[in-house]
C-alpha cells in the first residue's frame, strides 16, 4: 500500500473527462502518488462506480455532488492540489492555490471556429 500522507491529492471529474480521455487519465490515476478523488455531478452512486470500473480508473474515493459549488467544497475538504474538469462553471469557486486544468471537448470548445465557449459567468473578455 502506498503512503499518501505527504503527496498532493488529485481530483478528477467523470463525465466529459474520464470517459473522453480514458487512456490518459487511466495512466495518470494509476501512477499518482497521492489520493485520487473522483468528483462527479451525478445522483447515482452505483452507476458512477460501474462506469469507473468499466473505464478501469484507479481511485481512492468517489464523491457525488448536487451543485456546481459542491465540487469546490469537496476540493477544499479533501485537500485536492490538482483538479481536472471539462466545465468552466465547475472551476469558478475552486480555492486559489489548486492547480486547475480545463479539458477541451466539444462541450466547451467550438472546433469549427477554434474558440473556447464560456458564459459571461465564467469568462472575462480582455
């Protein structure tokens, strides 16, 4: 068993991330030295567990939330140091100091126009 006491914890979204870039995140989770916490905006724990098993994702904890801010709360509570998600709305209230990575997919990036898609709640145009 690995000692996770001093390693940085990793947080991963499920839908639009693990199911779209499965091989990358499967490898990342398997070698991550800290805890791997899956944080998903879902309401069916059994289905989430089944999906993670089907995808072959190694994780230490699975947490389901019922609001956008719920993810930020879990990230703070679980001392997540690195977090990946595909929805900018989920990233808005994550504490400063957490390394955040936005995964690009068809839900947040217009590949035809080559532009990110954000709402006025999640982006400030410069």
